[in-house]
C-alpha cells in the first residue's frame, strides 16, 4: 500500500475524530445539523475513490494492451464492464450522500 495514502488516511481519521467532541461542546449542537457536512465529506471520499479506481483500471488496461496488443479488444471490453460497475457504485454512493444531506 502506498505510504502517502496511509498517511493521508490517518490524518483524515484524526481530523474526523477530533471535530466531533469540539462540536458537541457548543450549545444546542445536534448531530442532525451535521448531515450536510457529513454528506459533503462522504461525497468527496466517493469521488476520490472513484477517480482512483478509474485510474487503476486504465493503468492496468493500458499496460496489458502494451504487452499483448493482439488481445486488446478483449481487455478493452473487460475494462469497460468494470468501469461501468464502478460508475454504478459511485452513483449509488452519491445518491445516498444527497439523501443524507437533505434529510432533516
């Protein structure tokens, strides 16, 4: 696993864990008021993950096509199917984030 990714994950986890106690000390704080912020953060994570996934799919497909050009059409078909599945999961996660943001 990439060292930068692990470091970024730990920093984000520390930030998330440190914000909630600070916000809870405010008068009249409710977790329901944080829905929009949480949905925005969730949306950002979904889009970062989708971008990373699409990049990995493209990288692997191009490497495979460069090594064996004769099976490039089969690789391209598999790449498009996987990309479509990733796109569907991304849209589902974005819809869930939008519903959470709108939820009172």
